[in-house]
């Protein structure tokens, strides 16, 4: 099956989604096309710390064996990566 995945390189929820897409792709279930978007146009160029609430949101969606980001992790501004 061919699908297009839209996500932000720096967004913790996009990271979670990419883990699941990669699992399906590795099983040969999906043919993936990636499309980058910037979800937070107001994030400083130096990035911003992942908040307790942001980390908890990603943690709640974690399945067994999936990585969970650390609170305080710097979430980068994805403007340049998306433009590239």
C-alpha cells in the first residue's frame, strides 16, 4: 500500500508516528512517501525544551518497546530542514 506521511522533523508526536510507520514499512506492509511540514512557526531558532505536558502526551501514546523522549530535551526549530 502506498501512503504519504506528513510530519514535522522536530515534533515529538510526528516522531512517535514515524516509529510506527517505520515498523510497518520494515514488515513490507507500506510504501512510504514523506512530506515535511513545520508545525510550530513560533518555535525559537535555538529550539525549545520539551515540556512535561509535551513529554507526557508522547508517553501516553507509547506502545511497549517504543522510545520515550526525555523532558528537557531540546526540540529544534524545523524551518530550515523543512525548506530543504
